[in-house]
C-alpha cells in the first residue's frame, strides 16, 4: 500500500496534468475529424509557450508579483511574488492567430475587439493591485460599468449587422427570442467573464478548463461557422499553451488580464454563432464556481446574528477553495475539474448530434 501511495504521488504532477490534457484535446480533434482545426490550435499553443519563455522572466524583473489575499487558504501564501498579468502574452497570441487564420473575417473582428476590451479592464485591475500592493484594484461597480459598456457596444454592433436572435437547442430545436435575445447576450457576456475570473484561483485551473470549453465551442460551431470555430480553437490553444508556464507550481498567473478575456471570448463566439445552449453546457463548471460564491454570500447575510456574524454554507468560496480546505490537494482539484470539463465537452457534442 505504501508503495502504491508513493507511485500515485509521483504520477500526479502539474506537468503530467498538462501533458495529459494536451493529448486528450488532440485526440478530441482527431476523433471529431477536425484536422483542419488542429494546426491553428497548435500554432497558438506553441506561440504562447515560446513567448512566455521570454516574458515570464521579464515580468519577474518588473516585480509584477501576485498579492495573495490573507483570508484565503494558508497554503497559497507561499505563492506571493509569483508574476501575474500573464494574460498580456496569452491574449495577443490567441487573437492575432485568430485574425490571421480567418483572414480578418467579419465575425472574428468583433470577437477580437470585445476580448481585447475585457482584457484591458482586467489589465487595469491587475495594474492597480500591483501599483498599490493591495487586492482591491478597481472597484466592483467601475469594473462592471467598463465591462458593461464594452458588452453594449458589441451587442449594438451585432444588432446593426443583423445577427440572428435564436438560440440553438438540442435535438435540432431552436428558440427565437427577438430583441430579448440581446438582454440575454448582455447577461451572458458579463456572467461568463465573472465566472471565469472566479475560477482563476488555482495553478492551471482556469487555463485548462477554459481551453477545454473553447475547444468544445469551436467543435460545436464547425463547420457552419468556420471563422468563429477557428477563433475558438486559437483561444483554446493559447490558454493551453499558457499551462506550460502556469501548471503547478505556477511560474506565472494569468491575472484578470487573462481571465476576463477568456470569458469574454467564449461568450462573444457563442452569441454570434447561436450556441448559447452549448456554451451553458460547456461552462457548467464556471457557472457552479460563480453560483457557489453567490450562495455563500447570500447564506451568510441571511444567517447574521445580533453581532453581525453569519454562517457559511461552504468552508470558502468559490467552490475550489472549499475542496482545498476539505483536504483536497491543488492537483486533485484541478485534475477533477479537467475531467469534468472533458465530460461536459463530450456531452455538448452528443447533444448537438
């Protein structure tokens, strides 16, 4: 038993999780007979790996170290000083690759611009945190306002271009929402970016699950929406390449610069491609991370006593921290989330067929 336990410990490493995910996603593309999507995915992934080799030491020299929240898991305190803002080389590689492979397609450009806008808001938040050495960054209302303005401009452009206001459902069904579709689209843009941002709390967690979701969305969009499909594959490849530097123990974090952009990219492609249902299935992990935080805050407020202290539904939110404080290692949490993400990917594809 002791030998088996030792073997399990040696096998379960951050590098092995990265390599396993890399091979799994290649297998997914091959099994779905999407070899034309494999090259842009690989190029984006390798591009981020190579650029990160140059820029991660540069970020360290700039002392762009992460400020760790004091009320978080104590095991995370050792991560203080790890460079953040890794999104500054993930996002550009993914977007430039998408523009190049789609030859500036009219559906790709607005997705690129929205992703850049969300990334800029994230960068501003990251920069203020580093500038003032605190976890506050920009205020929540200001962040929501900036993301909201970017989302409204995107939706207005989509209305002007006459994009359909229907949601594709499983078994060949569809739901026409008319103008109400754009209120839903606005909610999806803000909700998905917030959810991916909350998921970015463990080494390799948001990057890996985000790469899986983006690849799955790309498969759902192909071949009817070829440009959007390639956009998603480039985003998937870029975030997978980031795991080369971000797997446990992480040498760099993506920061809000990368996590907000990830959610924005997924939502934008799903909106223009009519795949909001598919996005919901692929993003159930992100939804649960966000929902666990909402439930935690709501339950705490509902159970406040006379001294203003409430009860907690989870040991800590988002849910990945609850698992950590329940005795799970980071690698166990991340590996489990990857597995669930791949199951959701398979489920989304099966629901479409």
